[in-house]
C-alpha cells in the first residue's frame, strides 16, 4: 500500500521488512498469548543496530534522525509485531545523550549501541499521583557520596529486559521549591546493582502482555554519580525527551493502522456471504476507507513532527497532535478491522484481537488522550490552565 506521506526510506523499510519477515505472525501470537517477551526478535533488532538508530556515530550508533527511528517503530507494528517491547530504548537514550556527563556517555552509549547493554526502562509514574507527575513521592536524599531512595513506582516497563533504568525522584521537598517542577532529579541506575538490594520488582499482569512492573524502593543506596545533569532539573530533562517519544508512539500507531486497514480490506475482498464478497457492501467499505483516510492524515502530521525535531525546530505541537491523531486513527482502524472480520476477529489465529488490544494502550500511555487535548487547548490555543 503506497502512502501519501513524503517518504524516501524504501531501503530502510526493505531492510526492516526482511528482518521482520523472519518473525512471522505465529511468533508474535505465541508470545502474545503466553505473555512472554519476544527475546529473539528484540535480539535480532539490537544486533542489526536498529535500536541504536539515534545514537551518534561517535558512540557507535547509526546517527540517524527521529524520522528514521520512527520508521523502525512503524515497520515493526506494520509487520504485525509490537514495538512496545523495545521502544523505550529509542527515547530513554535521549535523556542520557542530551544531559549525561561526558563520562556517563562514554561509559554507557557505546555499550548500548553494540547491544551489550539495554536502556529500556524509565520509572516516572507512581500509584498515588499518576499523571500529576510533579507531585510524585519517591525521594532521593543525598548522604555523602550516595543518594538514599525511598518510594514506589508503578507500570514500569521492561525492567526484566533491561540493564539500565532512568529514575525520576524528588531531591528537594515540594514545600521547599518555588515551582512544583523544580527539585526533581534524574538518575541512571544499573539494574543488577539495585534489584534485591533496596529495589524490589513485582510484575503486573495486564491486558496487552506488555511487561510492566511495580517497583518498591526501601532505603536503596545509589552512588551520587548516577545523577544525570544537575540536581533539581530532572523534570525538564524528562520533558525534553517527550517530543521524540510522542512521535515514535505516533509511528507505532500508524504501523498498526496500516496493518488493520491491510487486513480488513484483504479479508473484505475474500470473505463471501450472501453469495458475494462482504467488501462489496458499502457498510463494510466505508468504515475501512474512513479509517484509512485518518491514518494517512495522522501520518502526514507524524512526518512533520519528525522533520521539525530533526531540524531542531519547535516540534511540541506537532508531536503531541501526531500522537493524538495516530492513536485515534489506529483505534478506529482496529474497530473497523474487528468488525469486518466478524466472529473471526475474536479468534487468536487472525491476530486482529491481539493488535486490537495492543493499539488500545496508546489512548492511555505513555500519555493519555485527555492530557494531550489539555496541552493543545492550553499551550497551543492559549486557553486558561485547568491544573
Ligand atoms: C502498559 C503500560 C506501560 C507503561 N509503562 C510505563 C513506563 O515504562 N514508565 C512509566 O513511568 N509509566 C508507564 N506507564 C504509566 C502511564 O504513563 C500512565 O498509566 C499514564 O500516564 C496515565 O497515568 P495513570 O494511569 O496514573 O492515570 P491517572 O493519572 O490516574 O488518570 C486516569 C484517567 O483520568 C484522566 N485524567 C487525569 N487527570 C485529568 C485531567 N486533569 N483532565 C482530564 N483527564 C484527566 C487521564 O487522562 C486518565 O484517562 C505505563 C502504563 C501502562 C498501562
């Protein structure tokens, strides 16, 4: 299916499609049903260097832009896989790259680029504060050459399949800062140094087989040099990475959207009911055509967000709108697809129900649709702040 978006990345897409073809639908279905991690697939992506796409060449990465990185994510989903198993590395790495010290970058980035280390996890969300991030309660208190961490996180992805994790914690009490976004700091933890040594991990079984966990910090001691950048500036560092994250998630949704449209239009042409293909009925055609139009429109916004990001132009508005439009479009395409498949849409063997569940996540995480609408209303349209 040729898309309308300007896209000169056929070679990149061909290479990814060749790799993805080694992991057919049955592979992803098996891991989806058993809720196990697709280790071999992620290994193959890592070895081929795709997860180091955005690491500069001086550190051993490919030095590609967000546009190319987003195509990696899109193709994984478009080929029937789920980039949610590995997308964290693409955007978490940016925090280290932009704000880490020279020593931290030299220590970690080459090993992340070669695949010897994975930086797949970022711990921000907390059970009692949720979206209200600046109120988070996990604290890191400086004691000599160490910080002592106490608190709890929830929904933290891929901890069992990562070597490193970014942690956001409060280093100055909320009552002592001028602005609530101040006093939060980012740390880069080596997971084998902390799991069972002050940080406990409890998996959360969930609807999408996305590996997520609760984390409990009980007087966890971490070296002071795990701090990234300046103490107290961590919230800004996390915000810095969000435009890339939004665009990458938009690309995954677009991959899902095209996958649903492909499946639905093919099945509608093949399935015979009342002596003719169901796709001959406009009641079947129109929802698929409408969903396709919306995926195409979201795709244009995604490429514009990536273009601006790569050109170092402001991209917040486009990245947020791309995520919103793409998540809505993939969900609409998922609905059209499952309806087209009728009862068979619910059978595991067609993968529609799995992809349907997987794409639903992006209405909620990593940022919910409401919060993007609130960003658009208040930051782009200048309406009064609601929180
Ligand atoms: C599978 C999965 C993986 C995840 N991975 C990670 C991870 O790796 N790291 C991490 O830190 N977090 C992760 N998260 C957490 C995710 O980012 C949050 O679930 C998400 O940001 C929403 O926060 P919440 O669940 O606390 O919802 P809440 O903040 O409790 O909000 C609940 C609902 O209310 C709405 N709402 C809240 N306030 C407002 C308002 N003022 N106006 C309008 N609507 C509002 C929200 O939009 C949402 O729909 C993951 C979540 C899931 C489900």
